[in-house]
């Protein structure tokens, strides 16, 4: 099982998932209406490392995925 964190203004509590890779996780997250606007905008981190190419990554037990929305500031 992996843990998924939703950071910043996404406003959702963390969740557990049995997804085995990013493709399965994306399919699961797309079913959450409040995430639909955020998914295309977010950077993704796997165990605190930003992931650029996640097509061939398989999750391990207890991995932590974080969705990081864009940040505005001044």
C-alpha cells in the first residue's frame, strides 16, 4: 500500500492506495471530482523526490506520493 498526500490548497486529507504504478494511481485519482482541476497542474513527488518521467516506475510498499500544486507568491 502507498500513501498519497495532497499539499497546499488542494485541501484533501491523505489517502492510502493499492495502486501499483502511476497509471493506476492516476485512474484512481481522476475519479475524485475535486481533484480534476488540480491533476494537470501538479508536480508529483515520490518519497520526497520530484518525478519527471513516471511512466516506468513501479511503487514499493510504503512509498509516499505527494501532489504539489503550483504556488503563487510575491
